[in-house]
């Protein structure tokens, strides 16, 4: 369609003339019977109706063409805005390399306003090596339609060569679109990234070496600590054995004096001998406690696990401490249970644990106080409770008392004696048998120590390792 589109005014004028012609024909139709027959009038009316329909279609097509033209102009404006605002140099040339369009970035790169680049040959802005290759590149574009990443140098207006990467593609049949990107920026970014990687690798290597040195130091310190702990354990064991010999001798001579072999003792002498005997027994207890602790620290201890009667085992333990309760005027109560109930444990170790718990309760319960022992079965476990009416333990100190050599006492109170090993040894022995020792307490009311043991045999090893005793 080569003729210009009819305007809206032309269409309106044509429509008006058509309407006049239609009305005039209708007025004259009844009075001109001699010049026009009825059939001709019908054909004329039909033709006018068809013409009216064609007029409506033409008007719709005209409006559609106007809307398409508006959209085309809008798209052209958008393309022009994107073309000018593109951050990279962008050029459009003909097939011979003559510049037809250039954006602002291209003008800034070449140092020439983009409008002045039009109709200039692109090859004029390339360096000598790229000029020689330009014709060959254009030939490849003709055959393949696209050119990918051509590395070249462009001469800026100040004479410096700017390394670039060019990609090109054909647009239609007569134009070529060129996109240029500054390769120096990419190279600088790559070099910066490589430098950063080298720096990070150096820092990682340095940190790795520092960690290796620290690990070597930690391993060396651990070996030294293990050696020192082993020496300490051996010293405890040796001293305990060495102390036992003279203590047994003291006990023997005291028994000789008490039997009046060398003469009858006076009342004062007998009282002094009894005090010496009590001190000797207390010292022997401390020595035995330290020896037990040395054995625990020294390595695994074999446990003789078997089904043992609960009630009989508890009675055997309390018999060793009952005289001390009576001497201190502490009311001791044993709440007996079913004598047929058994527990899977080491009898000697259970008695040692219960003896330690009772001795601890006796030591911290004042004269006139009370200590109770009872036991019950709960969820296939034996629970032995030792209650006292001592000063109680603060909640934040409840776990500290199970640490070796830790003893708590109220400010201003007299030390109760002992080594602070009884509870630590008791918990370790209980855990070795698959149980535990725990405490609940209230300051000013008293404490309840609970020994928990499994009623039935389990597949766990019945050995106490050095790792457990250190926990």
C-alpha cells in the first residue's frame, strides 16, 4: 500500500456525501418511476448498504493502523533510549563497515560525539593489526551471521590504544550491530581476583601451620599432664601402702596396752589409749580412701558382678558405721525391705558406696540429728536413699561435691575431717556398674543421696576405665 492513509476528516466527508446520496435517492424513488424501475432502486439501496459496511470496516482498519503506528513509535523510542543509555559502546554499520548509528558510550570511547561518527568508516578507529583483519571479519559475518569475541585494540582520540572485545551480528540484510567491551577492566578484575586468591591461600597456609603448631603443643602438654598424673597416682599408691605398715603396728601396740600385758592401765591412760586408737582408725580410713582413689586413677578395675541380696548387703555396710552414729548421738533408722530381692552388682563395691554415703551423712549431721536409709524398686532399678538432717547443699554446689578433694562447709564451721574422695569414688564405682549417685538438697533442711543400680544384668562391660573416673 503506497498511497497515504486517508485521514479521519476524509472518511467523515466521504461518509457524509454517501448519506446525502442515499437520502436523495430515497426521496426521488417514488416520483421518478419513468427514469428508474423498481429493481434498479432495490439494487441501488443494496449497494449503498454494502458501501456503508465497507465504510465501517475501513474506519476500523484505519484506527488499527494508527494504533500500530503509535506502538511502533513507542518501541522505537524505547530502543533509542536503551541504545543511548547502554554502558558499553554500541555501533551499527552497513555491510562495508560505514557507521550508521553510535551510542553515547561509543562516542566517549572514541572521543567524538556520537552524532559525528555517522557515515565514518569503523576501520579508521582500529589499530593497524585490527585494520588488516577487519575485511576478513566482515566476510565471516556475511557467511555465518555472527562474530564472537574478537580481541582487538581501538585508538582513542588521545592516541592511546584501548584493548577491547568485540561481538557482532547481522541485523536484517544490510546492517551489522557491533558491541564493544573494555578488556582492560576484565583483566584488572581477573588480576585482582588472582591476587586475592593468592592472599587467601597464603593466609590459609599460615593459619594451618599455626593450628598444627598449637596441636603439637597441646599434644605435648597432654602427654606431660598424663605423665604427671601417672606419677601422682603412683605416689598416692606407694604412700598409702607405706602408711599402712606403721598404722598396723600402732594398732597392734594399742591392743597390747588394752590387754594389760605390760601392766594395768589407769583410767586416764585407758582413755588416752582409746583416743589414740580412734585417731589410728580414722587415719587408716583416710589412707584406704586415698588408695582406692589411686586405684581408680591408675586404670581399669575388675568388678565381680553377680546377683546379690539387697537387704543383706545394706545391713553389712551399716554395721561398720553404726557405732559412730551412737557415739555422736545421731538417730539412725533403717527401713527394711523384701529380703528376697536381688540386684546385679558387685557386693563389695555396693557396700563401699553405701558405707561412704552413710559416713558422709554422719560427718555432716550434727549431734541429735537423724539419718535414714530406705530402698525401693522403680522401673527395673534399685534406688537406695540416704537422708540426713545436715546443713544442706546449695543448688549451684550440688555437682562440685562429686569432684575429688572437694569438701563444702559453712563459714566459721569446724572441718569435718575426711579427704573429699568418698563421694567421687562412690559415683565412679556406681557408674562402672551401670548406675549412678545423685543428690537433692535444701539448705537448712538436709540432703538425700540416691544410689541407683540396675536390677538385671546388662551387656555393658563391667570394668571401670580411667576415662570414666576422670569424668
